[in-house]
């Protein structure tokens, strides 16, 4: 009987750690792979889950491809 609460607690800890948000910086890059603009002008920072950062990066890449012939990258800071 004591195993059920222990398993629930373990599951909750795993769930919280998976959904934990971390600091990410996402930047537009030129076609040469350099940051667009000086002083992080083409960058945004914030706390995102890994999935949110991947979605943001995908949207930025699509926009960069069509508007500046570049790309984008999100990195954990």
C-alpha cells in the first residue's frame, strides 16, 4: 500500500522536471551564421520550456528564410 503514494510522488517529480522552464536566447542569424545586428538587436530572451523554445525557433527560422535569407537559433543560457 505504501508503494502507491511513493510512485505518485515520483511521477509528480518527473512531470515537474520535464515541464521546467529554462532561460533561452533566440537570435536571428545571417546566411553566414553570424548574429543579425549589433548588441543582440535581433535576439529575444526568456524562460521557455524546451518545446516552446523549439516552436519559437521554428517560427523564427521560417520568418528569417523568407525575409532576410538567413536562419535563427535558440540556445539555453
